[in-house]
């Protein structure tokens, strides 16, 4: 590859010298030839500035926007496929209702401040589930049904930069492994306590990332946002 670049560079320099020589043969005017040559050389720093800095920044910004869009599409796929079901399951066995429930009832008029307040409510909530109310066999079946998608998302390099969602995926995959490794019909108390901690971890990660997911839907996919607010797991009116 480097040899090809060297050959290309040498060829372009040779072509430039040849064209300047033709210019001299035609016009026999060294004075103006040197003026044009020096003007071209003087413009090189500006050209480098525009191409390497400004244009490169524009391209980087466009690439970053494309990456973010791809990441959000993958997050949306996760929640639409089964993330919402999983979150609804955990909300249903939460030992405490999330305080400030009115702030959880989003609508199309929501702006950044509403989502900021919602993130604070979700983050401050004491996520605590009653493991005795969780149908662990059904939970495992739900996770196994979507194991391929979870694995695919974990291995997707696009999501490496989205740390919070990576935590959702890893904690969900870990929960599935813990459930698989036990006889769910005959669990000792320490096993139940361990699974409860794993479920709470998934529940908290899911709920925090869910806020970002809803905000993205409202901005980019309002028709999907309409469906999301109609199936809001925190809306007690839907129970």
C-alpha cells in the first residue's frame, strides 16, 4: 500500500513538473510562471487547513451521527423485541411504587427537562423486587427465546461506545446464565437471594436506559413513541 502511495505521489509530482515545462515552452514567461508557482505553494497551508481540519471534522461529525443512529436503532430493537416485556415484568413485582408517578406519564409535549426529571426519579428509586412473585421458569423462557439477539447485540462493535446499554446486555445475559445453572423448581434460600440481586441489577439497568430510549423515539420515530407510551410499564392505568 505504501509503495502504491509513493508511486502515485511521484507520478503526480512528475506530471506537475511536465505541465509547468509545457507552460514555459508555450509562453516563454518565467516571471509569470514563478508567480503562479509561488501562489500555488502559498495556498498549500490553507488547503491543508481546510481539508485536514474543517472537512475532516465535518466528516467525523457525520460518521458520529450515523454511529449514534445505528446504536439507537439497536437499542430500539432490543426494547421492542423483549426489553419492554422484561421491564414490565420487574415493575409488576416491584415492592415499592416509583414515587412521582405523574412524572412517568410521558406525552408528545415532553421536552429535555421532563426527561431530565424522569431520569432523576428512576435513578433515585430503590429498585427492590419480590423474587417470590417472579415466575422464574417464565423469565428464563423469555430470556432463552431472545438469547440469539442478546448475543448478537453484545458482539456488535457499534454498541461498545454505549456503556449503559452494554451494562443492560451483560447483566441480562448473566441473569440468563444464573437461571440456567439452577433447578428453578427446587431453590434454596441463598439461591433465591442471589437471583434476586441479579434481577434487581437487570431491572435498574433496564429502567435507566429505557428513559434514553423513549427520548430518542420521541425525536426520531414519533409513531413508535406513540406505541411506547401506550405500553408504558410505569403507567398504573394500564394495569
